[in-house]
C-alpha cells in the first residue's frame, strides 16, 4: 500500500508508525475520491517525521549563534574583540602566579572565605574580608569630580614592576592598557584596568576607557568576570584612571533586579518595584559597530554631565545573566547625592560592589548581623534624589534633546 521509500522511512521511525496509521485510516474511511486527498496522504509521512524531530529538539538548549563579524578575519584577530579572551586567560594565569609571591599582595585571599546570603527578598550577598580594612593602602582624598593630577601622591606610575600583570598595546584600535594587580583584592583575579598610564589621566572616565571595557566584556566567554568604576566622591581611592576587573560568580541582586524601559529600547531604569535606583544601558549581542559607538557616546555624555554637575557616580559592567539574554552586556549607572570625601575602612561603605549586591565586610559579627533593611537604608541614603535627574538626562540624550532643565541657566 505504501511506496517503497516511505516504508523504509517508517521502519526507521517506529515511534511515529502508530501516529501515521491513525491518520491514514481516517483517509481510508473518507475514500480517495480525488487527487487532493491522494496528495495529502502522500505528504503526511514527511509531515509526521518532521514534527517528531521538532518534538525531540524541544527539550534541547538552543545555542546562541556567534556574533557576526563586520570586519575581515585578519583585522578581527588583531583587534580587542578577537584577542580579549586570550588576554583574560593570560591574566588569570599570571595573577595566580603573582598571588603566591611573598609580600607582593598586602594579604592572601582565603580559598573559601566566610560568606552569607542576607535573609530577605532581594538576595544581597556578604563576604568576610577582615584583612582588607587593616592592610590596604590609605585611600586618597579627592576633592571634587574634576580633580587635578598630583604626581607626588601615589599613582600607577609608582607601582612595583612586578605588579603589572600585562600591558595591552597590540590591540588594533584600542588604547594602551596596563593590567595591574589590586594589592588589596576583594575577590580572586581582582585587577585594575589602567588606560594610558603615562598620560596621567585623573579618575574621571574617558570615552576610550568606556569603549575598551565594554568591548572587552562583550568579547569574553566568562559571566563570572565583572567590572566596576568608582568616581571621586563615590569611593574612588586613587586619583589615577582605573576600572576594577574581578571575579564574582554569585548571582547578585543586580543580576535579577526588575527593569523598566526608559528610552530607545535599550536604556532602562531599575523598576519602581526594586528597592534601589539606577539606570541600565544594554549592549545587545547583535549590535553592530555603529550601534555600539552610539551607545558609548551616550554613556560618555551622561558621565561628563554628572561630573559637570558634581554628581558622584558608580558603574557596574556585567554580562547579562537573565534568561534569554545571553550575549548581552549591561552597564549599570548609579548616581549619588552625597559626596563621600573619606572611606571609613572599618564600616560598610557603598561603592559599585555594594550597589550591585556584593558587600565585603571586615568584621564577622557585622557580617552575621547585617540585615537587608540596613543595606537598603544605607544605599538609599547615599543615592538620595540624584537618580531622578539621571533618568531625565539619559532620556534627553538618547532622544536627541540635549538641553534639559538641569542644564539651562536659572533666570528670574
């Protein structure tokens, strides 16, 4: 009754034979009175086989296709996008080697430090790091958001040559960057990304530094690596441009915080349902070079506006861990209403780590007793009403309306 090739197919697919038989009997009962019925019956085995294959694949994880290159293979292999993973792998190996050198780090990180997920809805995470507050270099006092470089004070030109993990000077289109160990690390692989060290940039983010960090994060295959930036007045310790790179494998508060769209389909704010405030600019996996450049420009404009308005700020850069968003990179921006002049080394400070939901503490008793309400109160105190101005400004930048009420001179 079946043609020879259909019979072979059905023998190989025993699990669909019963399904085919059921459908075929229905056509027999109706009779083959025209060519249309015959054509449908002939095609039915192929439809069933294809459906069976689709059902078998339903439970399998869908692999994200690689990002489409917009440049030649030779150029890709020489630029940061093509070399970032190599740099990261080499950095990790070298960092672990240096961590074993006696006296090079201020202290040795514990392999399994005492930690605690703070009870509550939002899942803040705290970890004990008792030696950091005792042995780290005394933080500098940085007077404002537009400081001058002071060569007599500590800067990264003065570090021991052994502290320099690597110098990235062979990535086409990127600035020279030194990766320097953080002598007082918060987590494993804690490294400082220091662009153009010899140019003595103050701790005010540059467009080139932003582009380097975002491109680096978009190009590596490691969701545990995060980046953070503290401006002057927002827990910056050294007035010499640097961004932190460190390993945070935990699922943090910021990874699952709900977001509401603000502008452009890629700028969000932390939802009104969330307990803290900030914005998130999403660099999508399929963004082309022009889209990335435009978003970096907008982010840089926002940073410069915050500096001009004496608004301390923190950045947290991470690969998106939300379901279905693999390959995206999120840049969180937190504005603050309070200018922090000095760090309290023995207390709970609020920098990019804490705003993201990771809280290193020096005292085991404080770590065990810290509550979610205390964390949220401290964060809300330092951010104040500053985020409201941030929401307005980034919306104007993205929509092309540069002048907002915050930029216009006051007239009476």
